[in-house]
C-alpha cells in the first residue's frame, strides 16, 4: 500500500509519542495527539482523517467554520488560538475544546453562551509560564485564582492548563516551562481539590520534552502537515 505523505508523517509522530511516553515510564495512551491543521486545506485534514486522526486544532474559529462543513462530522475540533469575545458563540458551536482561555471575562462569556446553546465545552486556561511579554495567557498566580472559579461554572468543564514554550528554547528551558505547568497544575489541584487532568503542551519541535514533563495533549502541526 502506498501511504500519503500525511499518513506517513502521522505514523512517524505517533511512533515518537509512544517512545517518548515509554522512556518516561508513561502509558502512551495517556497522551493524545492533536493535529494542528491551521493554514492547510480541508483536503489535507481529510487525508489525516483517513489515516485515523480524529482531533484537529485551529488557531482561528473562522478557519474551522470554513473547513468543517466539507469534512466528516466525526472530527473533534479544538480551538488553540486567542479567542475574541465576539467569536465565543461560534467557538461554542463548532468546537468541544478551547485551549486558549486567557481572561475571566472570556470564561464568564463562554459559560453563559454555552448555557444558551446547550453545550458544555472542555476548557483549558492558557498560562504564560515563560513570562514572555509577547505571549497571551494568565500569569501562574492569576491561573491559580481563576481555576477554582472556572471549576464552579456549570456550562463548561474546567479540564486543565495549556502553555506555549518560547521559540528556540534550550532543552533546559523547555523542561522548566513544561515542568512548571505540571507543578502549577499539581498545586492548584491540591489546594482547591479540583480535578485538572489535562496538560496541553508540546509542539513539533518540543513535544518529546513535554511528554517527559507530563503532557496529556500534544499540539502538532508542522511534523504532520509540513511547513506553513
Ligand atoms: C501552530 C501551533 C501549534 C503547532 O505548531 P507546530 O510547530 O507546527 O507543531 C501548536 N500550538 C499552537 C497554539 C499553535 O498556534
């Protein structure tokens, strides 16, 4: 059988996830692969779907709205980019996961609109662990203050935390950033006795280190679909 390039890339990424999980003594089944399809056409997503991939991530809700109608309804869409207040209704309608919640206003709005739409999205708080000015996300302290409020909201499931590492960071820094997100999660979960099972961290260039530090969702674009 001739595999498509995307199917081949997916198989290679899956194999790397398994071996990264095994080297850190984790069950490979505890790491989910989110295929980040931003800027790629629906045909590329269909190829990945044919190769068994079901979860896809996009930065912009408009891209999901444009691509989803042409694709199988079995796809689970994740929003991973900054969400504007006026796009919350579309996000709630089209996605089941929002990784990039970065303000209390946004959380309140997601909760209200999800209630109106009869949905209950999975929500992650984006945390700026590295402290870079260019990044969205809560400070670790603010994430700690907001998480228990989010956990009490009826129309969303507060599932965990998300972060992005700095570009071109050394392995040491990557371990600090990803390990920092895990420690923050452990602290918040222990302090408020809330269940925060999900850590969304790791991209094409750094996902093996993220898995070593406890990632449960890795968000991978380039290694599957090629360069944007
Ligand atoms: C684009 C993007 C990714 C995927 O990055 P790659 O380096 O292409 O794997 C992951 N997470 C977020 C938030 C992104 O914007």
